[in-house]
């Protein structure tokens, strides 16, 4: 079985995971529409709009993984042919690290899109006075998710080197 095929299956499973998360988050979006209006708090429609960006991001990630899993796997993994008996520790480490990286990137993307959706909404004319107070609370989350995105990218790009180093480390132990 080719390494790329194993990776493709893993990427598609990540997409299914995010698709299931999309369905669950959709219920939260619908529930936010039924929220009563509170003084000084955004309406349920506004909250649904904020969450909608994250939902769209999650849906895009799920669709990219499920329908583009083969393309993503072909860019990351070689076409080395492996028999199930020939799968080495390094091969498993490579696939696992790269999939963790793809999953990390996929989980950070919707939150970053939600931040930008919120920024766009508050940047509009009548809401500009609320922009800084509302966005002050979001910078830490943006930084956290940006670091997740970077860490996931590093894992994907460096998976082969990391797997090789870890395999050498485990073979000595």
C-alpha cells in the first residue's frame, strides 16, 4: 500500500471529523438566532454572523480534506509502495506527524476566519466605535490560532525530517 494512499485516507478522515463538527456547530448557530436581545450585547443575528464565518471555514476545510485529500496527499507524501509487513516505524511517524500538522492547520483556520469576519463586521460605519473594545478581547485568540497554523505548517513541511530524527532516537533506545 503506498504511503500516499495511507495519508489520503487519513486526510479524508480529518475532513469527515471537521464535517461532523460543522453539523454540530450548525445547531449552535441556529440556537444563537433564538437568543433574546440583551442591552449592550450583540443580537442573536450578529452572533450567528460571527459564528457563520467559522462555520464556513470549517466547511471549507472539511470539503478540502474530503474532496481534495488525494491532491493534498500527493503534495506531501511520496508514492513509495509499502506492503503492510514493510511499514517501518519511520513511515508511521511520517504519516502521523504530517496528519497531526494537517489537523492542526484545519482546526486553526475556522477560528481565524471568524476573527476576520468579526473585524469586518465591527469595521462598518455605525459600529466603528465598538471596534476596539470588541477586538481587544480577540487578539489573544488570534495569536493562539495563528501559532497553531504555523505549528501545523511546520509539522507538515518538516514531517520527514522529524520522523527520521525520532526514528533514530527510538532505534537507539
